[in-house]
């Protein structure tokens, strides 16, 4: 699994695609690692764009939780945006939307978590 | 009358793709919608990972002598499934509950989500020990 990045002010938009399951979780975790280092005050907030993630299992949830724990210990912010309906349903069933912040869209996530970057995002959108 | 299809897999990570392909093939033949297929795949992945990680005794690397069996009978109304492994007897659904994310984040468990998910996504979930196998039966109705 690959991540594509887009920097918008202090927001780092990371786009993942495909399946986040037992086969891909380790790769996703490794890909996420370098970005987490800068997820702290004075660094950037991370928004994971899941618009093209079409499947997630508990192994994917584990990676997300570990990433969030890392961000929290650094007082950083990480959130997920644009979940597909089927994936969102699994988040709800797993109670996982209580564990990590989820937004309906990337726009909503940036507006809330990185308001300073919002104008730039709107211009570029 | 639907003829159930059974296939054996090794409880190794590199066999997960084959298990997923089997699920997809059985469901596609019965005209099951993609969302229901995805739910069934999730259930089967969680059961498979439970066998692989927790059911079989720890051995260095993945052992080929750790089989699981999946039987699927798919109709336009849903799928009836039997999942089995030959691990020591263990009911994974005894005293199971979703992780609690209401307290401080540092107290949240990182794992333990897979089996609770299975309990929420299935109908008629049942565990029995039969001979040398753990057998889990369940159904997944078609979406909608």
C-alpha cells in the first residue's frame, strides 16, 4: 500500500487506497511512520483521506490506533476523512469512530483541525 | 438446493488471498452484492487471523500443518458458512465484548477487535467442538 501526500499549510493530507487488511497493514504502518514524526505542535496535523479505501479489517484499525497513540503522545492531531459508506459502517459497528476522529470530507477535517490551511485548501480544490 | 463448497487453507498469511478469492468466487456465482461480499470477507479474515495468531500453538514462522476449512453455501438471500480449524479447543466468543474507547486513550486496547466484530456482523453465530476441530457456524444475510 502506498500513500500519496499533499501539504497544505500545516495540514498533511495522506491519501491511501485499496484494502487495509492483514496483508497490507504492515506496509501501511511503515508508510505512515515517517509522517508521524512531524505530527506535533509546530509540525503538521495529519488527515488520512480514505475516499478510495474500500475495505478495512481489525488489523487496519490496530495500525490506526497505534498511529493515533503516537500522535497523542506528541500532542499532535490525526484524523480520517471521506470514508466510503461500507467502510464507515464497519467503523460504526466496531465502535471505532469513538476511538479516532472521523470527518465526512477532507474539507471538513481541514476546516476543523487546520483552519490556517483551510483557505489554501479551498483555493486549490 | 445449494451445494455447499468447502476448501482447505493453511493458516498462513500468504494463504489469506486464496481464502478471499474463494469467498469472492462463491458469492459471485450466487449473485451476491459487493457490500455483502465485503462483510463476509471481513468475517472470514477475522476468523482466519484468530486461528493463525491465537489458535494454533506458536511455532517459528508459519507452519503448513495448521489447516482451516471454510464451507460456504451462497444463495440470493445470503450465505451460510462453516469455519473450522484444528487448533486446541477454544470458544472465541465466550465473554467477548467490544473494546471500550470511552476512558483515557492510554487505556484503550490496541487489539481485541476482530472477534467482537464477527459477533456483530453475523447471524446465528455458534461455536462447537467436533472431534479435533473448532467449528463456527454463522450466516450473513444479503445487504439491504
